[in-house]
C-alpha cells in the first residue's frame, strides 16, 4: 500500500476531483498533497471540506452555470477550463470516465 501512496505523492501532476458535489470527491485529499476539487453545487459541507483541500464551486465561484449536472458539463464550463489550465499539468479524478471526458 505504501508504494501506491508514494507513487501518487511523487507525481508531477496536480490531481483535481470533478463532480456535482464535493463530498464524494474529497477522499484523495487525505493522501494527496495539493489535491483539490471542482464541483458544481455550493452545498453546506464545502466549508468543512475546504479545511482539507481547496474547493472550487461553479455555483459559488463563477457567474455562469451549466446546462446539465454532470462531470462533462462541469469540465466544459469556460471558467472551469481556464481554472484548470492555470494549474499546469494535471490529472482528473471522476467517478466514471467517458470518451467525452477523456478528450
């Protein structure tokens, strides 16, 4: 198990969890330094999750919303795209990847 943790800690990527809510994306924050979450909903638990990792909420932090509540729509959001590009090399953590998300 430790070799997996070391592998992820030594990555030269920033890992970002993407989802409608931050709650189900927070777990990697317990073992990945610099991990952050981009979610849609500005839910009550964001303040608490924000103590463990940086959380960006489309609903809270950007003026424009999304047409659908899913990871692809969040990733397609122009402000989210700009934010992610500002981070440099990164890896995306989603619940279920699709070909659209991979692209």
